[in-house]
C-alpha cells in the first residue's frame, strides 16, 4: 500500500520521503510546485494543496497511511481538518502527525494552539495515530548563520530555561520509522504521543559557548528581546507570522522546551544510534565556512 507524505518539499518532509524510499516504501508526495519535487526515483507526485479538495481526493486514492504536516499559515487548522475528513472518507486509518512539543502548554501561541486542536480532532475522529511533538529545530539556526559568523552574535532569543534542540534529519527518520511501523501492522495500532527532542537541552549560554568554541572566537548572545525579534522577522515574513514567532519566543523565556524523563533514551533506541547534536551542526558549518 501507499504512504502519502504532505509537506513533502519542506524541511522535514524531504527527510521523510528520503528515509521511506531508502526502506523500500511506496511513497506518494503531495506538493504545491512540482518543479521543487526533486525526489528519489519511484516517488509519485501529486500536485495540490489542502484547500484543493479534488486534488486531495486524488492524492488519497489507494493510500493506506498518512504523514500529515501542515505549514504555519493562518488557516492551518482548517487545512488539517479538511485533510483528516478526506482521509477518513478514503478509508485511511493510520496517521503520523507532526505536531509540536508543549502544544498543550504554549496555548496562546497560534500555531501551537492550532496543532493541539488537530491532536484533539485526530482523537475525536477515531484515528489511530502517532503524534510527533518535536522541539526547536536545530536547522532553524541556518537562518542566523551569517549573523553569527559575520557579527559575532547569536540573535535567537532562546533564554535560560533550555530548549531540547533537535535535527530535522532525526525528526524525518523517526517519522519514517513510525509510518512504516503503522503501515506494517496487520491491525491499526493505538495512538501514541512521542516527544522528539535532541540529545542536549541548551540555554543561550550553552549555544554561544558552542559557537565560541567551534569558531575559536567569542560569540555574544543578542539578548532576551522578543519585541526586537518580531521586528527583525517582519523584514521577511508577514506581520502575523512574525508576531506568532514573538509569542513563541516569549514562552521560550518563561517555560523553555524541555524533554520529559526518558525521551532521549526512547529516541536513541528507536533510531539505533545517538541523536544529532547542536555541536555537530555548528562544527559542520564552521568547517565549511
């Protein structure tokens, strides 16, 4: 049977597709722009989006398992509900949903609250699902690499509570393993929630120390200033999204993004290897500079 991957050309979706194809799965990718669909051989591509009901029905034809990933957009919740209803209409019973860690805590943050709502709808609609709740993506910091390298400042307002930063490649592989586990089961497996975290829970002091070490010069922290963060983001994203990110950063400062006991060990066992570290990420960027 076929596994449908939504968000297939994005940061996480590409890793999911790659990991599934490496393991011999029959993969279908839903994409907005086929020109960006640079996938391994054998991946079938369907053009469309969550609001295109006809395209979604075509995408679900013959699908047994769904990887549901919704972008951060104003109608994220509506898009997810359409996808879930069409999945049920098509007889899909197995889902892996990419939510976010602390979706039930950061409830004033729009995209966290939206994902928590989708989790509840998966439950209420009777689906069997793995809910993946990833923490802060290490790969987010590719966007601030030039600031770190050229100005000697780490500008992300992550605070002192600590974030369990996780690599996109690890998220993608864990998602693929869960999709294959559900696909292979003769009967739908019960719903499970998995926090997807990195090996270390890092504060602003930890991250700047790593950068200082790998670059061989002092790297300063830009400070706990969500308002300035919002203004910087407004230069290249819509105002509503920049404000959403500001609200998230405020919760970084007050709550952090910390794993629960046993999370790291569970993921290490699932992958059969150590989780990718922030130091490895920073070291690779430094070596390539």
